[in-house]
C-alpha cells in the first residue's frame, strides 16, 4: 500500500480515469452532505490563511488487480462519494463561469478537459469518472448536456441541480468556489495487487458501519473478490434487478431490514440490527452454503428479495394477496416477515395453496392487532415469528400455524373473542397508533369496492370540545362529564365523515338530519345512526356492541377443533421424578424454603410450569428460566441468563459461565433463608422477563 497526501484537482488531472466497480453502492450523498462540502469550500476559498482543506481519502487498485485492460484505469475502493460530488460541482461550475479564465486554471474549457473529460479519447474512456450502473448514464448525460431518462439517478441529478442553483444564486462567490476547490486535499492510497487485500482494507475503513449500510457491506463481500466476468454476470443477473425492484430510495431504507429477515429465515436466529453483515459472513461460510457456491447464494437472496418487495413494498401482482399484504403492512410489525418469507416461498413452490396463504396472512394480522388492542407488550413477537417456522407441518400449514398461535402462553397469547371484544369497546381508538387502519378495515369489511378513507376524516359523534353546549349536556344526562370522559375516543363514538366542518359541535339530531348527514351517509360505519333518536351513554354502548361484534368477523380468532389443537401440544417426557427423589428437599428447613419458593415462582405468570428431573427441579416458560439444584443446607438456583445481564445490587449472584454444573444458565444464587426470598424472586423475575420479552435489537 502507498499512501501520500495529494491535491485533489491535481490527482484527478493526472489520472486518466476512475471506475466505480459494480459491487460498490450507488451514489448516496444527500443535500446535507453536499451543502457541508459547499460550506467548507466557501470557508476555505475566502480565507487566504487556510492553505488546504482535507476531505478524506481515495483508495484504489493501482495495478489492475481485477485484470483491468489499462493501468490508467483506477478502480475506486473507497472515496467514490467525495469524488462524485466534486465532479458534479465542477460540472456545474463549468456551466456557470464561461470560457474566460475566472481564476488560474478555472475556465469552462480547462475544467472540462482537466477534470471531467479525456478530450482525445472515445467511448467510455472519454470520461474521467465512470460510475456504477445505477448512476453511470445520469452523470454522462450531465457531462454531455443531454436529457435525463425517467430512470435517472435521483441523487446524481438532484445534487447537480443543487450545485447549479447555489452557483446561480451566488454569482459573486464564483471566484471563492474556485479558490476553495483548488485547496482540497486527499490522502491518495494506492493498493498493490500482490500485497494488499482490498476486502480487508475495505472492512477496516468501514468498520463502524456508519458510512456503508449492512447491505452494502454484504454486496461488496459477495462480489469484490470474484473474477471480472463472474462479478459482472452475478451483478447484472441477480443483484442489479434487486436494486431496481426495491427502487432507488427504498433500497437504502429497506434492504438492510430485508437481509435481517432473510438471515432469520435461513439460520433460525435473529441477527442484531448492527450485526447483519457479520451474521451473513458466518452464514455464507457454513458448509452447505459454501459448497453450493456464490451464485446459488446470490440467486437465493434475489428470490427472497422479490418475495419481500411483493409483501413489504406493495409490488404484489395478485390482487387478493396485494390487499392482504397492505392490511398487514399498515400494522407496521416487521417481525412478521421471517415467517411470511418462508410462507411465500412455500406458496411459490406450490406446497401452500393461495387460499390457505391468504387465511394465514389474515390470521397473523388478527394476532398482531388483537394483541395491540389488548395492550399486550409486543417485544416478544420477534421471537414468536422467528421460531414459528420450526413448528410448521408443511403438509398442514394452516392448522399447524394456527394451533401454534393458539397454544402460545399468556404473555404471547392470541386474545380470544371475549377479551378482544371487551377491550376494543373501551380502548382509546382515536389516539391509537393505527387508527386509519382499524377504521378502514371495519368500513371495508364485506365490500367488494373498497372505500378509500383518505377522502374522509374521523368524526366524534359526541364532540371533542370540553366546553359542551347546554343542549349536549342535557342529552348526555346528569353524569354528562363522566360519559364524555369515558366514551369520547371509544369505538361507539367514532365514525367517518366527509363533512366534519359542517357537523362541527352540533347536536346529534342535527348531524343526523342535515343535508348529507348521517341519515344519507353511504358509509357502512354510519348504518343504523338514522334510527337513533338521542346520542347518550346507552346509544354509544349499543353501537360499540354492534361494531365490536363486527370486529370479531374482521379480525378472526382461528376456529379449530380441540382435538386438532391438542395434537400439536408438546408431549412432556414421562420422567417419573417427584419431590421424593430429592432427599435434600425433604428436610424440614429446605422443604419449607422450597414450598415458599415454588409458590412465588409459579405465581409470576400463568404460563410458568414446574418439572422434576433426577438432579434438579426446573421452572419453565419457553424453556427453563430457573432451576433448583438441592443442596444439604440450602437451595442452589441457576438462572438461565448471561451473568453480565443480571441486575444484582446486593452482589449475591455468582458467575458460573463455562463451569460444569447441573442447571441451565450462567448465574448461580444460593438461597438459604426465607428472609432472602423477596430479593431472590426479583432476580428470578429478571430471567423470566428476559425470556418472555426477548429483544428487538
């Protein structure tokens, strides 16, 4: 490797051509970064005491490591964002200053012939900078002053236009810009083919993950080390179509998330958000994947990316599936995608029928929405959907998945009809995060022609205004204040209207009977309002009852025979052990301690179960969260969590990581007296809650 300080313009001038390899990410600087560079150039150019301004490094392969036809063509490993942005600014500056030399070396002709073009060359060699495919033609069109296509690079075109605007708005600063540009300095880093590993250098320069997305790192990892012909073929056949399918903006936003879901499907483990790249490298090096080869891996990513775009980005072509995906998408629960990706694959492979696929999408939607209405914390759902695929019977997708969801324990439960109906009637649905979702679903249930609720607003039949009119107070009765506070934002009092301003705070009878009022409304949600005489507590409760009954048909609870559900229950092994197999638990002191401990632990959550083994007693939710290993004079407890995760102010926990002990987990506690019990139960609760909640990170 050779690293030297270089004036940026001199470096560009002496280098006939820079090429951005196809495996590099597309140009991604936004207005924010461009304006920062602009401000730095103006500040540097306006201050004669500043001799140079450092803008970073440009790393490139010097000796044709990828068999480049000419050594004059430099493949840029790092620095393309700066190089491209400066090129766009110079192109805009060349248009602004004309043919007269405004500052030494700065005329339209010199700017173009020194820094933008190779005037004596033809074809692609005519241009100093060749970007990767998504951006390449847009930059060429700018340099040739030709019209952009509909598929132009958004960032390239917008940033060029930004610089043109800045230059046109500040003509007095042209000389300052020229001076500032002439002072830009970079570190010129040339790699040697035989001595340097571009991939390792690339990773070390981007180890923080701030400059490149996880998906960018993955693409570079897959393609960077390949022979040119294979590199180009895999990019054009598989990776570039993915970028196009996602779209320029969505690729940067969603591709990292997709790769996380993809790896969850493939490995059964959820990578941390910042650890997707490392998880991918581990996956790609696994024996089966490595043996299949890089093309099989990239093809598989492409296949699942198409599934993801269909579901998450609205690209689905089948009209029924498209609607079902939209309904689920509005709940904004990305943790469902690992399961959905697998189901979509089974659907495409024709081992899951479209009918059952639709029902499963709706079942998942119902599960998520019912839990939200019932205020059940959502942080366990990532684990639910990441591990559910292990329970799928591929010959009976529908009943196996529905049974799995119905058998989930309390904190992960599928709320039944009674619980859901009770909660949706009293929930504050106006301040609900997904209020447009639930009201649209209710309105469109059973409709062949769906109503776009974007054309309507949510109407409070009983007005929001805290200063209710005397007439409204009379209508609501002597307890009008309680009625207003209790029911204002609830299901029974909310509807849709296109005449919110006309309704204002008028009495119900006026809203009902006015022109285009409730009596004439074509909306399903307003059916029945024409028959209501007064809007009071009784009317609100009756309407809430009717709509909550409708909600049971919209968000359906799976109807399976008990015998079917029971067939999917895990069958515990008949170990035949009991307390009598643990003599240390039969002593007076330990028996009393054990009975009080087990009572407290079993009371932590209805899902907790107890199981006796030969050498210890286990308490389980998903799996063991605490085990008792009886000792002669005390109970030794093992918490199934990492030692560094326990919050233990009293310092009674012992780190037994990698020590051979009975029991599960890395945390050990000695319980020898009842006075310790409240504190110890607090520690045990941490282990249970970690298992119940999991982590979104």
